[in-house]
C-alpha cells in the first residue's frame, strides 16, 4: 500500500475501537490524517497515538468531511444513524455492528474468505460477528477442497465479547470471590459469570435459539456464498477475559482425511495450525491474546462418518474477531482502489 488516506475511528473509546487504533499503528496503516470520534460522554478525553496525545471528538455530521475510510464500532442503533451519514459524505464505512450485516446491498466480508465482495460496496461494508469470523476463516480452505455441507458448532465466548462492561463484571466478581465476599449482582450477564458457563448470548428467539446463534447461521451462508450450508450453533459465555474458543464438527461432500485437513489449514491465510496432541499442543485462549490469526488444532475424524471432521478453533475476539478484520478490509479497499481520491 502506498496511497495515504484520511481515516476516522468511530467508537474510539470502546474495547474494539481501542484495538483498531492499536492496529493502525502496528500495521503502519497509510494514514494522511486520522480522527477519533465517540459519544459526547467521551469527548475531551485523549488517545495516545504515534507518540502524541490526540483528542476524542463528538460524532457529528461535519466530522466526516474529507474522510475516506471510517472504521466504526458502535451499538447497532448508533451505526444505523451515523454510518449512512458518513457514507453520504463520501467515506467508505467498515461497520462492526450488526446493523447492516444481513442487508442484501451491504457486503459482509472476511478478507481471507471473500475479498471480492468488497467491490460491491455502496458506501458501507459490514464486519461479521466475532464468532462467525474465526469459524469461516478455518472453514474456507476445507470448503474449497471438499465442500462443507453441515457445521455443528459450540462456542466458548469470552466476556470481552460483551465489551468493557463484560470485562468489568468478571473482574469485580473474581475480586469478590478471592476476598470471600458476596458476588455483586450481575448487570451485563443474566447470571454471575464467575465459576459459570452461561448458555445464552443475546436474547432468545421463539425458535429456542439466541440471536447470537442465528447470526452464525445467516452470516456463514452469506460470507461463504452458499445458502445450502447447514449450521447448528450453541453459543456459551465463559469466564475467560479474552479470546473465543469453538468446538466444530464439519460434514463434507466427500471424505477428507486428517492429514489432508492439516495440510490445507497449515497453508491457509490467517490460520495457524497448532495440532500436536502427543505433546499437549493445541490452541489456547491465553496463547491467542493479542494475535491476529485463527488457531486450529485437535483435528480428528468422526468415529462413525469418514466425511466428518472435528476440530478446536481459537481466536482473539477483539482482534481478528473485530478490529483486525475491519482494518484488513480497509487495507483491501486501498489495494483494490475502491475509495474516493
């Protein structure tokens, strides 16, 4: 990348916004200028970027003038309001909320999987859900080789997937437990998270599935470009601060060996293979923190069906599951020359 661009980070004071800002610096993103925007509540605070203290300013219509790329991570209603405004001002918005993911006119992109969809944008590109991103990165090389028919996935999602409030809730409950005190009444989660696994992320639907689970169904099909893929998800919140883990069972059109799967995944972009069970080496949340790859291991064949493989998948939900994927989309926009000059 050589062209320098004008960028705005919306939701700069949040957990994902913080990671986006880190990545702009770490990846030497070609910035001509950068603005850090957030709600009125965060206005006046500063962010240290490239050795300087930079102010956070309120989100306003005028703030998007001259901006070419917007990296946005705000709640859905705020995105619904401001992302179209930024797009009308001439920017391409990479939106990390759920607001536009299933809009047929908005590409839903994971650069390792469907970078060609970026060219279809009409001013907004949606960043998928964190649990979906890591799964499709792992599925892509296997799908290309043997075509995925069905996926059964159970997620073990960290509290940071619920933002700063989720992290704070685990920290306060952990501290109370260590001190032998009563656990504070939970505010972010429906039950105490310390010592628990909560088989509910987001609200329940009449079907018995949660909104989070149905995101994995619909988003996987849209990203992979195949509405025939069956996805059966169970999403669980676990008392881990960072990184989501997933247990995945995949049925293919043809039999695929463990050795073939390992070879495909070892050479896939964005994937790190960690699969040496004899030496107790497999993906761990603690090893994935702050890293951008999707880690895959525990690959094994189903005991009764040679067309089914099982594996374990781990990724940093704030990095590849959100901020890294968004910055990669921005890099692709520049690479494909898809922003205004």
